[in-house]
């Protein structure tokens, strides 16, 4: 039973309070969280003195505790911080990733490339009301031209007519957004983009062989992954030499950068820059660290797949070149953030030592290295990413009517993003999960993965 004396005790005791080591979960499906500071992603800052009332899967209201209904059961979160669940805008999902995402506070993901039937089946499963999995928004397969592409998650078209027909097929099957891939030729790119927009679908692109970022943005693309196509747009003259980002660090050409950044901002293009992938590509070329704490979650067939495809060793010269490229991308990302571009976090898990969930945590810290403030990173991972995934009506903010996708943290994530890893409870659609149990489940999966899965990994990508 809530009394005004109890509310006073919880609110005013908060600062003196330590967050509890083990949080008591609610015992009914109607309750209120009282005593925490809330991260309000609508304003991008903390708010004190507010309670969150939940019924089933939904937030009923966010209000001062004295406005709560008489007698509502209280979850005492004094000393804690509560925020909306995190969103990863760029993943390639598999069933076993679910507990790793939730354990890291990721309650929504966007799959940007997967075999069609597999991802639609997974979306149905993961979006079920009480699923112990993040919500899933999906693009279906990657649309690409003949050549080198991913076997199972790519779909090849040879003409604009085929590209249009493929988009029609995917939209009829129920994909949420459309992803255009690296080798897609310009005529197919433009035809697919136009068709997807006629269907009202957002279009994301991984650019490489044909259009550069400026051309893709001018054509109307809605999102660009991995900062692809930007170096080509900045230095078309370097394209033939394959220099890409490697020279930017030495000669930041402010005018060119500024003009492109202005175009990105004016068009509101979504940018999951996936810095974590570029970092891991660098690290993956050196021998793997066998003692890395995340290794226990890696099923050995995936470890083998990583080693086979990304296990080479870089020469000293290559390493210097790669460091220059990383520095160039970092400077450009910083320019984007400074100008207010829509940079959002994406991990590209499970590629190259990027573990689901952990990878998003790393990505947020890497964005802060580019000048994004922690509060802005939290906003990008919640409210902004929800907009990019077109799920703002469901998640991304703590508001009446939204899904109860919440994180209860033991530390202040605005003061330090490291506190985002101190998760006491993950609530997804009103269902409470303990991270340590989810991680134990992931360890069991990794330990029992069998040889059949090695073939699956190889075929899958
Ligand atoms: Zn990807």
C-alpha cells in the first residue's frame, strides 16, 4: 500500500540510497516504479520526482507519485535510474542473439539483411507479447547486382524491372523497410528506391560500387549504413586509387566536408555509422584475444567463421593505413555530430567480434569519442532510433501509451555511459528479466553449439 509517508521516504531517501544489489521484481502486472531518476529521452535529460505506472505491457502514466492510484503495488527503485530500452539500428539477427540483446538493455533491433523466410518467422516470434527477445523490425534480404555478395542474405537482380519486382515481392511478404546493397547498379538502385517509396517504405543503403553518398542522398535515400559512400563523395578523384578515408586525417578539407554535412543535415538522412565494426576489423586482423570476457558467449562455429573470413594478419604498413582510415572516419563522424546530423547507433552484430548487445554498448561509447555527449547518445539510442525504425508509436520514450520497455540501472548513464552496463532489470513489454540469467542462457548456448551450426553460419551469410 502506498502512503504519502512512504513516497516521501522513497523520494528523499534516494540520494542517500545505494541501488539495491538485487532488485525485487513486481508480483502483479499492475504496479508503479517509484524513487528512480528517469532519463527522459524527449528532452534528453534526467528528471526527478516522477513515477512510472505500468499495466501489463503498457506505460499507463508518468506522474508525480501522489497522483498514482490508491493502493497500487510499488516497485521500490530508489537509488536507481530508469530509461527506455535501447535500440540497435543495424543487426543481422539469429535466434540465439535474443538473450544477449536483452541482457545488454537492447529491447528493439532492426535486421538490415537476412534470408526472407527466416527473418519474417523470427519477427513473428520476437514480437509476440511476452517474448524473451527484443522487438524486431526487418528489411528482408539485401538487394544486389550479380557479383560478390552474401549467399543467403543477398538477393540478386540484373535489371531495373527485376529490382522493382523484388521490392514488390518483399513488400507483399511484409518487410518493414528496404535495404539496397553494395554492388547494386545505378539503374537498379534508382528503380528500387522509387518503387519502395511508392510503397511508403524507407530505404537504407550500403554504398560501394556505384553511387556515392551525395548521389544516393540526392536520389532520395533515407539512410546510409557504415558511412559508406562518403569518402567517395568527398574525394571522387581518389576513388580509383582506393584511398578512401586514409588521407582525410592529414588534410581535412573543410569546405568539401561542410557542404556534404550540410546536405546530410538538410535531408535528414539516418546514419548508423557502425564505428564498432571498423574498430573490430582493425583488431580482428591481429590474433584473437582468447581471454576476452565476451568469448564465453561466442558459439565456436561463429569463432571459426570469423577466423576463416577475417583472421588474416596485417602488416605494419597496412596497420598504419587502417589507423588513418579510422581517424578519417572519426573526424567526419565528429563533423556530422557537431552539425546535428541524425547519427544513430548500430552494431552490425554478429560480425567480426561484435557480439549482440555488447556491440551496441561499445558503439555508444565510440560515438562519444566523436563528440556525442552521453545524454545525446542515450537519446539517439532511444527516441531517434525509434523514429528511424518507424516504431515511435511503440517505444523510444517514457510516455503514457508506450510499451513498457524499460531499463533499471544502478548508476547514472548521463554521468557516464559505463553505467549503462550496470543493468539491474530489463523490462520488455512489461515482462521483467534479470541480465545475469539471460547471460547464463547465452553461455549454455555457446557451450552446446554443434557442427551443424558451422555449416549454417557459412551458408547463412
Ligand atoms: Zn550489416
